[in-house]
């Protein structure tokens, strides 16, 4: 009898155990239906996959000239403080940023790069089913956050390689959007619109819609690209970073500027110990090195000019850029541009390209050191020839 009972119950017990394993952890329906993906595949992943190292890293829009010497000095000086958590309020850095931008420290939130701040913003404002407007082909990390919180993305096409702020706002009116994402200058095309045009367009912003103005590349852009928006304007939040002009992408330091009540809302959900202690101190030193920043902007401008010449020498056109990268029109469709990109990668040159037609006719090349641009200059003709076969 005991033998019969074991034979009867054992399969049931195994089946129940199987069900328990299969249902743990209990994901939300939203997460269960999302793909396992990342906005960007990093060069490190590609190097591991192909089992070789890139000769030139020109695809991630990093500032290859590096941080201010003062920032580097701070990284070394305070490295022995890494046993301590960073200041959860980023008090000194916020005060310095407030002084620079002539606002109150209560108008500033510091976070783990613009990427981290975008995630917090979406968490603050977007629930399942809420509508969000962005440009089709614009910065995909924002889309990644919106999808992760169940928001509905409504995408507006570019207009002549520029994000179309007027159409974005019209779309927001149609769908009662809670958020609009707009980058100025833009990634991946490197173009900008004037600050005056932004202010004019905001007059039609629907009530209750927050306008996210991503100004990651603003230090490289003309002063005319910066809109004159009062910090008390509850419709807008501006995002800046130390990853681009300040050359500190690995430190993950970004900040947002907005009306005080919005900034205060971040305290409800942000990771208060997310900021590296030494990175905060290095960012503070970088912020105070205006001479170095000015020299950096000139270096990037010189690098852009060289990329323009390289493109022209290969009978290709460049999109005039206000960033630290240049989009190069490969002259055909996205399929051909992808072949060019793949051939460059096979030659050891890491670059990227826009994802959406018609911008995907381009490859995107970051400004680098002369030696890196030398390698790109040498590889491009061969990549174009291979892609044409």
C-alpha cells in the first residue's frame, strides 16, 4: 500500500514543485510581455562577440579628450574616501550649479546621468496607458523607460533631419500627452533649433503636459540654441550632463533644472545614494574650470571640421553638427549605410548609425583624437568599397 501511495502522489508533488519553480518570481504582466533588450549594444559586448579590440572607439559620443585636469586631480585626491557613501543631497555640487545658472539650489536635482534622471521622471509621471510623445528615431533610452512603466509612445517624424517641435506639440494635443521629449541639440543627427523657436512653440503646449528639454550637448551648440525660459515655468524641465563636454561619461553625473515643486518630487522616488562620492567632487572641480571647457569646445569643433573633410573626400555629405559627433550621409538607403557600418566595425572602427528611415542613411561618428580620426580616415574608403560590392 505504501508503495502505491508513493507512486500515486510522487508525480503530483513533482508537478506542483514544477509549477512553483515556473511561477517564481511573480513578474507583473507588463514585465512578462516586454522583450529582454537594451537601448544600445556597447562596444565591449561587440568586442567580446568578435574576439578583438576596436582600434578606434568613435561610436558612443564620449569625449575622448577626457576630463579637466582639475577633475582628474580630484578623482585621485579623494579616491581613499570611497569607503563612504556620497552626499545624498549632492549639496556642494547643487550649490555650484545653482550659482552657474543663477537659480536656487532648490531648482536642481543631481542624478546618475541624464539616463537616470529620465528614468526618475518617467516613474514620477507615467502609469500604464499614459501617453508620451517623442521623435521617431530620437534617443532610445527615453523610450526604454516609458515602455518599462507601461506608457504609450507616440512618435513624430523628423523634418529635414531636425526634431520637429511644432509637430511634437500638435501630437501631444491630439493624444493628451503627459510628457514630450525633445533634445536640443539632437541625438542622433546633431542638429539644433533656435531657442526662440522653442519658446514660440511652447505657447501651444497643452495644459498638464511636461516638456523635457534634453540639453546634453548644449556646451557645443551656438548660444542662440538656448531658449530663454524662466526657472519658475512649471511646464519645462531642462536636463544637462557632465558626460559630454566635461568628458566624464563614466562618472555618471547629470542634473535637471526646473520649478522647485517638481524638483522636490524627485525626493519621493530617486535613489538617494546613487551618486558616487568621488564623482561628485570631480564634477565640482570640472564645473569650476571654465578655461578648460572653452578649450574642449574648440577641440571638438576642430574635430567636427576634420570629419566633414573626410566625408567630402569620399564624396559623402555631412549633416552640420552642434554636438561632439557628425552624422555622415552615405548617399543611399539604410541598408547600404548598415553595410558601411558593418565594414567599418570589421576594420576595427566602432561607429553607430540612426535606427529609423530616412535618418538611417547615415553613420554617426564621434569626434576623437587625431590618431583615431586617422584610422577612420584610412578605413572609410575601404568600407565604402566593400559595401558597394
